[in-house]
C-alpha cells in the first residue's frame, strides 16, 4: 500500500534544503520529472516490479492509489518535503494539478515497457 514519508529538511535564512538520500526504501535507478500538465491526468498504470517515489517539487496535485484489494486511497502532495512511495502493485494516477506543478519521480528500476500494466483492479 502506498504511503507518505516526510523527507528531512533544513531551513535557515538562505532558504530550505530537503534531503532524499537514505530516505527511500530502494536504490534509485531512474529519475524523471513531469510538468506542463493539463487536466487529463497522468499515470493510470501499475508495475510488475518498479517501486516509485513521487515528490511534488512545485505546486500540488492529488494522487490516487488502488491496491489489489480494490481499496483506493487519495494522497495530496502539496509540499516538496512529502514523498509518496508507491509499490509496484498499486494502480495509480495523478490529477488536480495546480499551476506550475512539477512532479519528480524516483524509480527502483530502469524503464521497461514490459513492466507496465495499464489495467486497474475491478
């Protein structure tokens, strides 16, 4: 089941710095970000093996995760020190993007089109 973890952040008069190292439950193999989003939403898939960590580094969005038990949970990502860990079996999608939203994704596996499952749970 997906879960939010709070990343360690440091704040002083110069600004804030958030640390990702040693915070994730997997080694990072792939990094990408999603931006210039419209209202169509993104995601709408699950994985066979890949674990993902989503961080909304700018703006905000809602992330929905559906587990094997067909339970759907809604997560609001609205701070760059929140990190949503999505296990491979969770069907997920992102919507409700505020202007200028940027979502950073850290993945446990390199891209492999065969790792994607587009069907949600019934």
